[in-house]
C-alpha cells in the first residue's frame, strides 16, 4: 500500500521508475517514427523539401573539409633500402636490380671503412704490381677490387663483372638469377690515398644478355669473346650508374634513369640515409676543373677555351675559379652540386685522354644528364659512343649544360651558346 502511494506520488511529480523509464526508452524510436508518419501528401512533400535544403547546404562544407594527412615524424628517415623498395613498388626497377645495387652499397661501406683506416692499417703505398693500363697499383686498389668483386658474386644476380683493375671481364659462376653486367672502378683517385685526399668508387649496371653464358665454359676463349662484346655497350644502355665519395663523409650518389639521389652513410645505424633528393646541377657555374699542367700539350682550341675562362672582360669583371683535386669523383661531386665544368681532354701524349669510357666517362655522363647537365667528348655525346674495347679511353667534359655547350662551341669553332 505504501509502495503504491509512493509510486503514484512519483508519477505526479514527473519521476518514473527504472522499469517504466526502460519501457519509455524502447518506445521512443517508435513514437518518433510515428511523429514523422505523413499525415497528408502535402505535408510530406514540404518536410522532404526541407530535408533536401539542409542536405544541400551541408554538402559544400563536407566537400571543402581538408583531408587528414599523416604528419612526418621528426625521427623518420628514408634509407637506401626503403628507397629501393619504393622504386620496386612503382615498377621502376625489379628486385633483381635492387639486389645488385644493395650489394654494391655494401661493398662501398667496406671500402669506405678501409679508406678511413688506411693510415693506421698499413694500407698505404704501392702493392708492387701494375694494372692492365701499366699504372702502379696501390694496396687499396687491389683490396677494393677484391671487395667489389666478392660482393657482386655473393649477390647471385651478376652474370659478368668488368673492373678497371682487371685485364678482361669475368663471368660469374655463382649467379643464379638476374645476370646483370656490372662495370666499375673500385677506387678512383687512389694516388691521393697517402695524402688523405678524397677518393671514390664508380659503377654502372647494364641489362643482362644471353651472349655471355656460363654454359659456354667448355670453350673459355669463345666465352671470353662473347663476354667482351656483352660488356661493350653504349652508355645510353645503362640501367643504373653511380659513385661513392669517401671524404669527410661517405656519400653514395646514383640514378636509375629517374633523377639523381644522394645518400650519406650514417655509421651509427650502418645505413645510407637520403640526404640529397632529386639533385639538379645549376645551368651555369663559375668553376672549372682541368689539369692545367698539361696546358702546353693541348690543342690550340683547348688552350683558347681555358684562356677565355680566365679573362675578366668576358665574364663581367670576374673570371672563373679553378678547382682541381685530381680525383674524378671528388671533382665531379663538387661540379654536380655547385655547377661548372670538369674536363680531361686529349693531348699530344694521350690523344684520347686518360679516362676509361666504360668505368668512368659513361656512368658520370649518365648521372650528369639525369641531373640536367651534359657529358661530351667535345664533339659528340659520351652516352652515344659504343666501346670497341673494354679499356677504351675518351676525352671527357661534363658539368652544367651551358658550360659544356660553350666548350663545344670553342672546340668546334661555333658561336657562343645563348
């Protein structure tokens, strides 16, 4: 009786029991739906029009709302490995080529470590041997060549390797997939090692070809002929070209035909970190890198060109600056970043210069062109030359597009480019 009285009092005061509240909660949607049940067709049309007006007003606000973007972490790094994976996803390279590039990066890590410790590890001085060009080999020349070859063999994706330090290309028996042709100068500028000046490695990767096959091992002489023909491809056939600079830091610069990218080695984590994305060489530059010790051996046109760079009257009162290290990788890297021109012309003693087409001229020209520059012999494009022999030499002029074209105009007796 008391409970009934309390319940009645609660209902009069607007308070309901939990059971009644639950019942009302369950019935709320039904009542709401009933409230919206059209009483007449005119009322229904009016309500529908009102709803459409509200939706139309809300639509632009929704469309213009900014899309949520992932914020880049301050600790996020793009390494060479992740960069190669991205290229694989985009279909620019396949996993076989990525494995070859990765093996080259490993070789460069090891060589960089050896270069840094050369002075305290008895790795300076001559090895007591000469290479195929008759040049005295440094100890690190021999060691670097071995490091490069071993890393390429262990990748299992290299069919033929050709080194500046070897007489002939070598077919790789350990390969089981890929069969890429890799050409390299394991340690360019090694004459600077004892003085602690920057040196580097240069490499190029060509498409595999069935011409040189391990199946021909029964006739080594015939296989060698095919291997030489396989290696002697024009630079415009390169799939990848790059170099590694061993200096105050170790920097790997490469291209796969989609721009030029630079990676700096971080010894703390043991990885190459993207530090120079999409490198572009300046259109012009006021630095030239030539070995002017050979000035008297150059052609008249070549001397005329160098003299013009030193004339203040031609360049607004300020002549070009001369910078020459004597290491192709070091000089080229500076030219790539600052602009200007690097050149090693032919002379009376070496009519075709001293740089090798396969190991130095072609890879550097591909990198330069991908960065917006130009590579030339002074009379023709370097990448169009098909080598006739493995260690063929060619003059090389590489750098800012306008600077190389100006040199060509002087050598060929043509007007100065605009």
